[in-house]
């Protein structure tokens, strides 16, 4: 009997289609906004996939298409040349919030989820399509928490504007505002009767609200500190509320305390009842997860999560426990063995909340990277010790060295890696303790400087593999630094609003440049080293005469904080990026803004010129790296990464660029099409 299905397709064909469907769903949040990037973004994933390695027919078709697109005189696109790690348990990423996502919930019974954000909105999402269904806008502060009524028809939100709001889910219509708290409202929970809500606030109180008339029927004042989290018992009568070092369980009808649980050494991030009401689970800033008997308060378990734990919750049968932290990790625990059994890596910043669906087979998480992510528990349990690509060393910055290789700076090391597929990083200099907030390099790639939170700058030689000098001088964080092309000078900018210029060889300070009104966030030397540009939170760029130690020009026009700047190769122009989401090209000698480049949908965090000055590259908190034509100001191409773009650089000898994101991923991108990159090389390397 043939194994060919009645529709004529083979089981192999169906497997290919299924895997392609998974791949497309993971990229759908980008393609929904930019369908023109379909080939580029899908190929970036497909070229390293198992399905391409296994299926010869698919591999041939993709290779033929790659040949055509690399040779096309009209196409311009960016081809990913490095394998970026992404967990196989990731189902989908939901993108739409304009700020950190603070809370998330599954809607009961149908495929919706709800989220809240510091962008002052809550949103409902259709999991089938990944689309936003409703935006709930009306708060005048960050929305810290949200919860749905038992039937999913109503939504309550809690905000730093000291109010709660009640909404109709289907229409997004605001039904009522609950006023009474005297400080930021940090948490809320819907009553199981659908007629009441519990909230907690930084005013040290919890309140029970009657939704019919909007009045507080009970006010609980037993806490001595701001309340960070609250939860309702499944029977609807008891409330648990958490503050520093303590969880209180109290009756919502009488507002009288029933139980006090001394929990954690410091702030408690979250508390929740188990689905059966027998247990309370807490997450703490002390790096642990606590499990407590809800009747006696006796501790049942303590899990050493590690970093500051932001949330914890139990699965439907009390067998699995989920926890998240401020470093972007989500961990799955077996509560019987007290062992971590799986993880969900993928957020590129702190994870604020995580939760199970009703079946316990899916997980939803909310992150400071502005995204929600949907995960498969079954897939996470099946991944085991999945291998992470060797090129991923949690890079915080990258740049091309003179020989075309890439130098990476991570939290732990300075490393070198070849710019092509299948290579592993070579550690040049291990880094010790110290909180690094700024990084720079000279044009040769030998000298690397790191600015720290204690006001000190460390200088390293990549060639010699050693620390060569330390420069103490700033009174606060060193938030910017730049080395002159020849490595003779270094400029540092600080939270103290000053710029300092140093002689690297002597370790002596030459000048302190004052003029900015707020912290300096970027510095850049001109190619000849005689001019220095600095950008600041005061929304201005200043150009300094280095030998004279005086200001040559002030460039005004950005409408928000400036994050980055760079000189053109001929020294005549400066590029800058800002939180106003624009990139600007300046003639610094006349003070004229030549072009305003609009295309980013988030803060612009990094920028640079190509070696000939014809192109510029920028990266931002919209996860996009964009290539611009400097003459016309037109966008030539863009690539959408997994996380916020933190650094970028262009190769002066080869049509390629590199960038890093907030998840520590390194991307090497070849400029394909009319830029002429890789028409003969890339198809041979496909799938690395």
C-alpha cells in the first residue's frame, strides 16, 4: 500500500510544508509590517534550517532563486551570513507596543491574549494571525497590569496615573475609571464573580472595587511598603498581596488579615495562587522563587533561579512552575524534583511576566524588548541541551578590523571572529569585573576602550591581548567614548555632561570640554583627529577643535535625545541618530542639516558611514538596521533583527556590514543585488 496521501503529496512534502509554516509564523511579525522583505527575512531563516539540508529539491529551488536575486540589476537586499540562535520552542512573536510590555494574560476559551505596556496602552491580540485586535488607550501613565473577566468580555487595567480603567474587550470602549489610590497602581486582578476587581498600589493599600458603581468596598492597609503584586484565591474570597519581604493573605469582604508570610530577602516581584488554591508562589529580587502553603504559610519549596526574578506562576496541575528574570531568561521547573527542566531563550531584555495557558502546553511572556512571545512547552521539553551557535558570545558591540575580521566586545571578553560562515570566536582579552556602558575602537581594530559606571575608562590592545591603561577622571558613568583613527587620542563623555580628551600613550588628560547641559551619549573624531563631535541628551551635537580645546559649532534640530554620531570619511559631514526616530546628515562647517532620514520606528541607537561615504547605516530599537544613500537620503535596504540594534559597522573593503542586537547576537549582512555582493560566492555557502 502506497504511503502517498489522497491529495497526491508525499509525507516528505507535508513535513516540508509544516516546517515552512513554522518558519513563516516566526517571521510573521516582521512580514506583516514589511511584506516587501519576504524573500530576505525568510531566506535568513531558511538557509540554516534542517528542512533545507534534508530536502534536495527545495535546496535546488532556493539556490536558483538566490542566484537570480544576487545577480538582479534592480534588487537590493541584505543577506544574513551568520547563523543567529533562536529557540525551537518559539511559536510566534507579537510586535506592536511602543514600550516595555509589563503584563500578559491568555483570554479564556478563545485565541486571544491581552497585554499592557509603559506606552500607556493595553492591547488584545489574535494568536491565529498575530494581529492587534483592539488598542485600549486612555491612561495618562504607564499601564502596569491588566486582567480579564472570567468570561473574557471585560478588561481591567492598572496605571501609574493612579487609576484603574474598565474596558469592553470586543469594542475597546472605556466603561469606567476607578479613582481612589493616592499613588501609582501596580497590580490588579479580576474577581471570579465578574463584578469586582482587586488592586494594589504604591500607596501601601489594596482595594476591592464594585464595578457596578465604581466604589471601593474594602481598603486593606496592612502593608508598610508599596504593594508590588496581588492575586485572588480561586474561591474568590481571599486575596494575597506582596510588598517588601512579606506576603499578606486577607479576606476581601472584611479586609482583615488571615496570614502573614515572611518571604524573600528584599522586594517581592509577584505573588500568585496555584490553580487549586493550595499554594502561593512568589518571585523575589533575591534571585529565588518561593512556594508556600496558602493555609499555614509554611514554605514548601525554594528554587534558586539566579538573577532578579520578575514573575513566577504554577501550571494547571501544580506539577510545572514557570519563572522569569531581569536578564531575559524564562525557566520551567518540575515542582516535584525542584529541578529546572527547560528554558525559553529569546527575549533580548528583562522579561516582566510569563504565564501558562489553561492547558499548560503554551507559555506567553512579556518583555522589555517591546514584544510578547508565545512558546510551546512540549517543544521546550524536547529540545534538551540544544546547541547554541559558536558565533553567539553575547556581543555588545562589533566592528571590522583592518584585515576584514570582526572584533566583538561582550560582557566577559574581547574576541575576534572571521566575517564568514561556520567560524568560532577567538578570545583575545578576558574581561574582569566592571559594569561597562560604552565602547569604542580605533580604525585599525587594535585599541579598544571601555567606559564604566564608576567613571573609569579601560584601554586594551587586541593585538597584544592585554590591558594597557586605565583612565580615571569622570565623576559618574562614562556614557560615551571615541578613539582617534591613529589611536593617539581618546575622548570620553559622561553623565556629568562633560567631554574629556586624553593622550592615550601618556595616560594624561589634555582638556575638559564643557557646554552640554545633559549627559553626553556619543563621541566621534574626524578622520584627521583635529575635530571631535559629541551628542547629548540635550538634543544637540557639538563640534570641538581638539588642539584648541574650543567649540567650533553647535548643531541643533533633533527633537529628542541624541544617541549616536559619526564623521564621514572626508570629514565634511556628520551623521547622527536620536530618540526622535530620525537620522540626520549635517554639514558641520555651515551648521546646515542636509537630510533628515526617516524610516525607523524606534529610537536610533547607532550609525556609521561606508568607507567611501556613499552609504550610511543606522540601527534602532525597532530592531531594524537600515542602509541609506547619503546623496539622496533614500532608504536602500533594511534587515530586521531579533532584538534592538546596539552597534553597527561597515566593511571598507567588502560590501558587507555587521551589527549586534540587545540579545547579544552578531549579524553579518552582505549587500546583495546592485551592490554586487556574493553572486558567485553566496549560493555555494548556503546553509553553512
